[in-house]
């Protein structure tokens, strides 16, 4: 399992250059990827391959990208710099940076193993949106945990230290994968209930590699749990789709409101301005022709002499029942008084 390496800014990062000798791990990683994608019957998940390539290219920094990509020291996740100076480049780019070949190798082999299981079962589109959601959620959770620890006054080292690596996202993917697996999973030769496997791996890695970012991994686990909760709570296929659709509804709300307002104004005709039909007070009826408000004491509009709608309907019924004979208004009024006087 890869780890998001945490280290002091001045001691390890310096000017953002990490000098190291090739160890052959990149060649071993390439062999594993070629074997997995080249074997017969392989699903060859494209999004997983793209993520592997992106992380590797960022680490190798070819000449074509050297002038575009920020240095390691300017991309490392640092809660203080993000919140104090709004350096959100660190928030989004730090997962794709790695400290050395070993860091990249373990993270990418873990990504390869999880990707070939999750992407074929979820589909490439949903898998891509899941990874994007986990990137944002894991980084946000880590930022929140760092700030909370600082506010409690207990630990401020996490708030000022730097972290890089894809481990937080991988821990989130591990939570999603365990939720889809059997009741028990194998972890370094041990059989553990699936719902506890990620937590066991968190403490196991921390004990074996103390320099790893504990809250970065913890943030990834919490991100995976939040992702699963959002997916189960809403009908959208994934939380990112739900968030995008919700944002679209919020952005388009003023336009929908204006359209409803225009339709309402058009339906009111030349009547009194600023009041819709459902706002007509009691004891008042509105003429359907000129929208003038009349009292219930009269059944004929005082403005245009149109008969009240319910009264006109009664007249039509009487017309259908009695042939072509139409009752005078006074006769209709007398009959209504007799009916209500019973």
C-alpha cells in the first residue's frame, strides 16, 4: 500500500527538488501494468490506465510538462497555506505528486489492483466520477481534520506540514471496494471482517511506516464512507452527478422564477396589477375576461358586464337541460336565493 508522505517543509522539501537514484521500481511497475493489460481476458480499464499514466508523468516531469507543472514544494498539500493564502492548487494537485520511486510504486500498484476490480464492475464513467469525488472529499476531510486539531489546541503539526500522494484516494477506494466484497477479506495474511479491514490497514501502515500522513489516510477513509452514504441516500448513480445536478438547479433557479413570473403576468391580462388568482381575498371574485375584482354581491362584472364563471356554467347546464331557453339573470339569482335559503 502506498502512503502520503508527511515531512517538514524546510528539512525535506527545500526548493522542491528531490534528488534520488533510480531504483528500478518504475520498470517493475511498467512490467506489472503491461502484464495486467496484456494478458488474455483482461478488462483493460481505461480510466485506471489514465490515472496510472498521469501520476507517472507528474513524477517523471518530462521536458514538455516541466514548464507547466509546479514543483513539488509548490504543490504539496499544506492546510495552513491553503486556508491562509487560498493556495487551492495544492488542494487539487497534491494527490498526483509523489516523493520518490518507492512512494509512487506502492501507490500505483495499489491503484492498479483496485482499478481492475472496481472499474469493470462500476463502468468507466461512474468509476471516473467516483475517483473525482474521492479526490475532493479526501482532501476536504484532511483539511477539516487539520483545522479541527489546531482549534482544539492539541496538535498543530498537521496544520503546517506538507503531504503528497494518492494514498488518501486509495483508502477511499478501499472502503468502496470492501463494501462490494464478501463479509471477510484477507489483509497481510489475516482474515478480517470487510467493514473493519480499512481501519486495520490504517493502523498497520502507521505502525510500519510512522512518517506517513495519518490524517491523510484517515481523511480518505472518511471520504469513502461519505461517498457510500451519498450514493445510498440519493437516486443519482454517484454523488458527483447529484452535486452537479443540484448545482445546475441552483444556478438555473432565477431563470425558472423569471419564466414563471412572466407566465403569471401574461395570464392576468389587463386586471389589477400585482395580485395573482390564488391571492384573491375572500368575498371577491375575479372576472375571467378583464381580471377586475368584484364583490360577491354581484354576479356580473362591473367593468365589462361579463357573467361570473360559475354562474355562466350554471346557465350552460340549464341551457343543455332545457333546450335553447336561457334564464334571465334575475331568475337565476332568485333560484340561488331559494336554494341557499333552505
